[in-house]
């Protein structure tokens, strides 16, 4: 690891100024992703701005929404009384991620901004457009069983990036219509969760639409009657401590056996957490039934495009959607 400067600000303003004053500075929170990347030589920031002393740890219900500070730990959020009561989908997704020890270090902001787990991104012997723009994509002709089936149409071949976003928490936040509150030298702004992460396009090195030097302050989840019929299903190679092959977050509002509201998102399938508005529409207004769930699953996976090794995700994804929906309504 290369030597780096270390600074520990006490205010948000100071933190932003500290990052902005150096061309190669990074915020560090729990460090569970960034330090790994530094040890492996994937990134070598010259300055780390440690944000752990900023007042961004609170989890609080405000009028109409729950605000979760960017420095709230994954374990604190997963076990928080209000989260369990009002947003059990988020608690389920967090519990499915990493391990107890990691969740005790990992923060909400860091989880949102964690980098992909594409093996070729981590192996500097291979080309990678995300690590070194323009160098090519090791996964395109490599082993791509973990890679994307949605959002890969913009570019293909060696110019592309077919990596997936690895977070579990983000899949639930997308389903729950969360908003990310950020601040920077231009002031505060609010980014709907679906607009926060990006598709790779011409800039696979960028994972999100966060501007240089911007800091995540919090995420806000609006109140919604989506507490009872929810489920997060993660399918992975091992029962724990493994990233998703595919994961599904579902949340339904049901009135007398009719689906009033449906939310359906997936992880492990695209460069960003992926939502299925068409499938949600198919379920809305319909009675709760396996055939409706099947139709929604088919519609969801229809636009998927398989690579050489990941065609299994199309079928697995459809099955996982149906299973998650059945579990959410107690009919699994
Ligand atoms: C072995 C292992 C297994 C894992 N398994 C899973 C899993 O199954 N599911 C899953 O979802 N995750 C998994 N993870 C990832 C883990 O959840 C992330 O490493 C963690 O959430 C990152 O949070 P952090 O606070 O440690 O971030 P850091 O490593 O400190 O930072 C990550 C990035 O976010 C930036 N950053 C952090 N906070 C802010 C902020 N407030 N504003 C702006 N930028 C910020 C940093 O600059 C850095 O670029 C795993 C990790 C490991 C090591
Ligand atoms: S899929 Fe993306 S992250 Fe993986 S090697 Fe290709 S460019 Fe790099």
C-alpha cells in the first residue's frame, strides 16, 4: 500500500473542504471496501478523509419519512426498532449481506458506494475498463457467470462493462423509493434512489451520479403501507458470506386479496439495482395468485440478455421472483 495523508474532520463543511483541497482524496467510513481496494492496488488515494467523527449516525423518524444517517452501521440499521416495524424489507436485505463482523463496521454511505465484485476488476493482471478506462473488459470473454443481464445493451465487447452492483441493502432501498441526501461545495441535493447509480455507458469507471467531493449525508425512506407483505430473497453460492447471484426485493400492499401496490427490484443483475415497473403494473389491481406472480416474473425477465456463462440467471431470476412473492403473501 502506498503512503497517504490522513485527516479526521469534525464538521461536514471541513470534510468537504478537505477532500476538495486535494486532487486525489477519498472519504473513508468503515473502510471494509476501500482498504481492501487500497491493499490490492486497485485505488491509491493520496489522502484519506476519515468521516467517522461527523454527526451522521442518527436513525430518526421525521414527519412522513425515516432518515438514516450515512454513518449508521449496517448492523444498527438492521436491528433498529423503527426499521423492523416500518421497513422490515430493509432489515431483511441488510441481514442477508456480508457477515456480523462486517455489518458492525460497514456504514450506509459506504454500502451504497461499494465497488463491484467483478473478479477482473480486482485482478490487476487483467484489463478492466472500470479500473483503467479504455483498457478492455476481462470479463467479456472471461468467466462471466456473476455478471449483468440487464442494462448491458448500450455497449458491447471489449468497450463494455458488464459488472453488477453488489449491494443487498440498495435493492431494498430502491424498492422502498428511498432518496439519497448529499452535500458538496454547491450545497445539498436529493437524489431519488433509482437515479443514484449509473449504467456504465461511456464511463464504466463511474458507479454513481455523485459529483466529485460530494458527501452522502443520509437516506430517507418515505412512510408507505409496505410492511406486512415483503420479502428479500438472496440466491447465492453459499448460505452466508457470499454475494448474490440474483436477489429479489418484493413489497406488496394488499387489500382484501387484491394487490393495491407492488414493488419489485433485483440485485446481482445489472450495474445498478434494477427495478421492474412493467411487472409492478401487471400485479397492480390483480388478485393475489400464483399465475399473476408468474406473469410478473416472465415480464420482468423478458428484457434480460444473457452472456456466455450467465443464461442461468434468466430462469433463476424468474423463479426467485415467484418464490419471493409467494413468501411475501405467506404462500411459499
Ligand atoms: C468479505 C466481504 C463480504 C461482503 N459481502 C457483502 C454482501 O453479501 N452484501 C453486501 O451488500 N455487501 C457485502 N460486502 C460489502 C460491504 O457491505 C461493504 O464493504 C460496506 O458496506 C462498505 O461500507 P464502509 O463503511 O466500510 O465503506 P468504506 O470502505 O469506508 O467506503 C466505501 C466507499 O464509499 C465512500 N464513502 C463512504 N461513506 C461515504 C459518504 N458518506 N459519502 C461519500 N462517500 C462515502 C468511500 O470513499 C469509498 O469509496 C462485503 C464485504 C466484504 C469485505
Ligand atoms: S465487467 Fe466491468 S469491472 Fe469487470 S472487467 Fe469488465 S470492465 Fe472491469
